[in-house]
């Protein structure tokens, strides 16, 4: 998949800028030590970006950004203080260190505070192919946005538009701490998106499509994105509802990610030590069918969230989160690990490149096997209780009969309990949506309650 570029190549000075950030981090750590801190950590970042939007054939916004941030955290024994700035003048940097120290001196001690264990620091930098600057200027970005929307509006049934957008971002980051760890990362992320409206009055329907990637060559062509947005919008016209009852429910791959997100929230260290999860003390428990597997792959080359160290400098590694249907571990940084009497799982700052193993073919195969049921393509509302696992959300999608899509459906609610839903997963498709660091295909749950017409 390629999107043509026309802007001339620009000089890539990212390595020089990273070197300057590393030197800055080193100076700040020295200042923290001179101020009496027992331990310290520093994060330095620079971001550059370009974004444009167009609607109804007119340019709406053109925005270029350049941001930077410096964060300093110090520890005086078990007392912690943090401060930040975007000002690189020496007096401002010194004031930031002094402010962090002042906060730490008046903070209550916390036995779980402190840097991650020195023995866990990453020592082997990896090249993970995450840096692909796009030589995109504002003129070309506008051309792409206009072309994307124009392709989506070719069908006369598309009556309005929420617009198309094009974005390109570069991010440089350095994390360093008083264990002697210094880690540098550089990442890019590019995107094209379009959202359209079909029909009129109360019969209007809205949908869209987007493409993201680390490199511009990862993106779908702009016109293809617009036409796909139109196709998704038009297929939602004239929706019906469903009789209330129990049905098989197939979550389309982009919305299936939300189910994995609920799992991650429940097994996060914060939810566990606060005792606010429906999956308390669940490591070693079978939560899914025996064939189900979920793996974290932080060293995936060209992965959307690949990294060789986490936000505390701990070395990342390929590891199972769920294997044989059994939860293998929680998702922990060093603080939550200490609160739980466990060790960090190198997940400070979040998870990286999760992959749900497929046990079936593409979505067409899953549809053929579900009989009469519901294909969910959109979820609405926040009706999920993280403490009980009760699940109730508004939904839209398509009625499926005899393995075929019959008509669009909206105005319904799907309900269940996440424990039962996880255990009731019958299949995961091979139709992986690559537009996220949580990579899963469509997920079929054998039976859920759908509230529609009575």
C-alpha cells in the first residue's frame, strides 16, 4: 500500500537532536545529585508534526507543531517529587530540579516508590525500524486530504461530510536515571482519515475509515480510504432493530480490540492493588477457552509500539499474557509490582504489540459459522463496570442469517458479563486489523443478550 509523495527529501537531523537530549538528561541528573537526591530520573522529548483537514472540498485547518518537554523526578529515600518544564534555559532547568526536590522533601514516604531495580535495566539497544520521516509539506498534505474526501463523495447518496484529515508526526525521546541507564527512542506515525454522512434528516448515517502507519508507504491510498469510508457509510442506510433475545455476536476486528482493552484494564497493576478489578488474584486462572492465547511482542520489527525498554528503563521481552486460556501474569510497572509483592513485567508506560492468536479463517468464515446473529461494527457508551465485569453497551452493525449479512441494525444494546464473555469466545478470526498495537481479528462470542424491540 503506497501513498505518493512529492515534497523533496529533507535532512534528517534526528540523531543529532537525540544526542542533545541525552546530554541534557545527563546534566539534569547531575543537578539532582548535587541537590541531595538519592535517586533521580529524567525524561526529555521533542515532537514535530503537520496536520491538515478539509471538509466539503474546502481546507479547514493547517497546523504545524513543535513541542518539547522535560520531566524530572527525584527520590529522597522513599519520598518522591516531580516537576516539568518546556523551557531549556539554564535557570528554568535549575528551577525545575529545585521544585522537584522541594516537593519530595514535604511528601509522605511511600515504601513502593523509587526507581525500578537496577538489575532490570535494559543493556542491549535494538533497532526496531520505527523511524520513517515523511517528506510531506502542507501543499501535498492538503492535496491528499481533498483527494480523499472527493473520492468519498463521488456517490450522490453521500450528502454531507465530517471531513478528511492527513497527519504526520515525529517523536524523539530520552529516558535516563541515576542507575546509569540512558535510553533513546525515535518514532514516526502518519495517518489519513475520512468520515462521511449519507441520507437526510433522521435517516442520516455516519461512518468513516482511516489508515495509519510508521511509514507513509504503510498507508492505503487516499482515494481508497475515501471510497472505503463511503462504502461503510452507505451500507448502514435504512437500519432496523432486532427482537430482544440471545444471539451469537461477532465483534468486527476494529471493535474487538475493546474486549482486549477491558482485559488489560482488569489485570493492570493499579486495578489489582486498589482491589478494583473483576479479575482480582486471577493469575493462574483459566479465563478463556483452552486454545486462546495472547502474547506481547515488544521487539516486533516495524511494530506500532515496539520498544527495547519501558518507561522506567526496564528491558522488555516477548512474553505470554494468556496461554492455554490461562492468565499468566499481570501488567506491572515497578511501583504496582512492589505494592503487590511482585516484580515488574516491563509494562511501565503500557503494553506493546499484543497479538491475539487466531483459530479460524477470515470474517466470511466466521459469519458462515454463526447462523443467525449480530455482526457488531460500532459500540457506544461506557457501560462497563470494571469491578463487577458487567457489560452493557449500545451497538450498531448487521443482522446475519444463514451466514449472510441481511440488513444494518442499530438502536440496540448488547449485554453480558466480561468473565462469561471471555470464556464464551468461540473463535478469533485471521482478519487482523493492523491499525493498532493490539492486533486481533474478529472475535465471535457464542451467546450474548441483545436488547432491541420487545
